[in-house]
C-alpha cells in the first residue's frame, strides 16, 4: 500500500475510533495520528491472534480496532 493510501486509511480509522470512543472527532491531525498509530497496534494484535488483513476493508478494520485499543489504553492511563 502506498503512503497516501496508508494515510487515508489512518485518517478514516482515527475518525471512526474517536467517534466510537468519545462521540466527537479530534480534528484532522489528531485523527490521522490516532489512526496511523492504531494501524500499527492493530496489525501487531491481529498478527498475535493469527489474523491477516486482506484488501482495503481488512486494513481499515485492523486500523480501526487498533485505534480503539489505543484510545482505550490512553483513557485508562489518564485515570491512573
């Protein structure tokens, strides 16, 4: 996947995750950062479980799940 495609998936995944977890977006840059980091987290977690992302939808799901896990971890750490 090329860089622009990776960034677009990260942007969409970050937007979906922030809306799922908090109810409002974090802005363009915030969503992009959450989505891109979430893509790495999701890819790592899915590989640990033996899953592989195939195609655009698979990558989007992987990045979104990773972004949700990342946002949840940040919320837990903020409370501690």
